[in-house]
């Protein structure tokens, strides 16, 4: 078990998703998907490693009592901590503004992890996505489009979901 997986497992202990499944399954899927996207787009291995770690940790600040300082104290690389901070939506910030801030940061790890997160949140194979309101599907669809364009503008192709 990687340090990020162990940390996330402890942080999310006892949490369930909207479908009643252990919440940690979501970060596990996001971590694997973010690594897969980074590798398919031929980013260097340190970027893929960062994507996997940040994927595990992406909801720890937002959804648990974890702080940025806790992640530093656990000795996660600064780039991973920065990505997790970017992936943590501050209270009161509209979703579109949150996505734009990730895009504006130019942080490749945050971009790839957020794309993996949005894809997991809209995966029709997940029972909990069947009950998502149309407004959330529209919001996530817009986020996927914007994130893919930001990655494309960073010089990485291919970008349509069927190739990932």
C-alpha cells in the first residue's frame, strides 16, 4: 500500500458514498484513472506518480479534517500537496470558478486528477450516478470539456474519452 493510499484510507475511514459503498473506493478509482491518463498522454513517470498520489488524497482536505499542514507533515511531495490544495473547493466558491482556478493554475497533476474525478463522478457504471440531477450532469459535462481543452492546450493529445 502506498503512503497516499494508506493516508487516504485512514482519513476516509467510515465514510460512505451516496450509493452506500465505502467512500475510499472513489479515491482509488480516481488515482488509477489519473495515472492511466498521465501514462497514455506520455507524461514523465514522476507526473504519473504525482497523479496517483494526488488522486488518492484529492478529497482529504475538502471532506475530512485533514489540512495542508497534515499532508506536509506526512512528507508528501510539495507538488502533490499543491495539487490536493487546488483540488479542494473552498466554501462559497462557485463550481465553475473552482474549475477555472484549477485550469488557470496550469498544474498538470491537478488538471489530470480533476478530469479523472469528474469522469468517475459521471461514470454510468456507478449506481450513485443514476440519481444525479441533470444540473450536475451538465455541470460535470462542462467541466470535462474545459479540463480536456486545458490539457490539449498544454500540448497533450488525444483528448476524447474513448481513447482514454
